[in-house]
């Protein structure tokens, strides 16, 4: 697996865990960061998979 995709998946998990300790008024920030990192992980993995051949 691509190292970038692995990093983005871990970063998305950490951001998702932060939603449990953040105040309700700012909860959207780690949620958006987690979604962004998940999309980046998927794009990075797909890029690695198509260029592997």
C-alpha cells in the first residue's frame, strides 16, 4: 500500500477521534478534516494502484 494513503488514513482516524473531545461549537472542524483526509487517502490509493502497472 502507498505510504501516503496510509498516512492519510491514520490522520483521518486521529481527526475522527478528536471529535469526541472537542466542544460542540467547533465539532465541525475535525469532522471536515477527517473527511478531507479520507478523500485524500482514497485518491492517493487509487493513484498508486493505477500507476503500479
